[in-house]
C-alpha cells in the first residue's frame, strides 16, 4: 500500500486461484494476478476508486491467458477514464485477439 498525499494505492502481488467444476465433471483452474486498486481525490474533489495497471488471467489446464491493462484516468482528458486493453493468448503465447474499450460501457475485439 502506498499514499502520495492525494490517493492510496493497494497492490496485491499474490496469485489467486479458482477451480471450477464443469457440468461434465471436469475441473478447470484459473489463476488471477490483479492490477492495483486506487482510491483518489482523498483531500479535495470527488473521490473515486479504480483499477490501474496490468493483470493476467490464466487457464492453467489449457495454457491460454488474457493479459489486461486498466489505464489510469488523465488530468486533462476523459479518454483513459475506465479504459481497458486486453490481449488473449494461446498456449504458445501467441496473441489470438486484442480487445479494447471502456469497462463501464463498450468493449470490442
């Protein structure tokens, strides 16, 4: 956790695992590395909470993954507010599809 005078940033570097039992009885395990969470405008202005930075979701059984990045809001423009970019990769780490957009409205491949 860090504090810079106007915001608090919380980062968890641990990997989180979730195992799902599928209808056919098989199990799939997913690993998550989460981006940082920021609480901003603590002193003045309207407070906000947003994800910032990079993260990854990995299907441990198939080896496919999704790298994503939540962009921090900009001071002078709303272009990056709520913006997320994602890249889905196959088991050979080859990019299969790129997805981008705003997690509060529209995300496109």
